[in-house]
């Protein structure tokens, strides 16, 4: 009998963007970097009565066979479970859902590796700040250095804004 895999502390955004590995003869897993993860551990706040958890990087649905889960919206929780993907919807099939003290969320954020892609976004924001002479940074110059899709995604996320056509500023 194979031993139980340890639950890996993850960000929701990493789970949602990870590559899933599904086989009929073994449990589904996801790849975070070079690591195969079969069980995840999340800390976050309940944002919906249908048990949707938000950890600051994204939201994920937590499903359970136990219908007695009754955790109020806004409460901090620990979720341990198996990541699943069905019909392009990513969710966690819970093994443990437990209300915790909010201090555990701060502790978990210190232990978790930085979000994948967040360092690249910080570099883009720093680039925009350095190119901005008070009148906004030129979109074409930024796009040439980091790629148009990164700039557009930060505009859509609200990290950057266009003060006038072709001029970008960081939302401070």
C-alpha cells in the first residue's frame, strides 16, 4: 500500500493555471514547476456560501461529499484536498475544511513560495515607473521591452491605467 502524499501549501492562482496530469490508474495531479502535486493545502477566506475560497491570488470552488460543511462567509479557513479539473473548471475536492484564526493566513503567506508570474509583474510595474516622467510612460516602449500581452493583462487587472491613448501609469 502506497503512503499518503503530503499536502503542498499552494496559491489558488497556481492551482488554476497549473498543468493537470490525469491517468486512469493513478490519482490526478498537477505540476507546479517541476513538482507533481496530488494534495493541496490552502488558507483563505470563504467568499460564498457555496464554499468558494479566496486567498488573495484568486478564488476556487471547494467541493465536498460531506454536506454538513456550514462555514459563514468571511471566515478564514484551512482547506486540504485534491485538485480536480472537470469541464475546464478547476476545483478542490476537500478532505479537511476547518475554520482557523486569521493569524494563520499571515503565517501561510510567509511560507508559500511567491506567486508564479508575480515577479514578472513587479518588473513591469518598475519599468513603467522608471519610464514615467510624470506624463505617463509610452505604451509602445513598454510593449517592446516586456511584450504587449503582459501590459494588456496588467491594464485589465487594474495594476496599470491609460491616462490618455498611448500613455500608461501605475495605479498607486
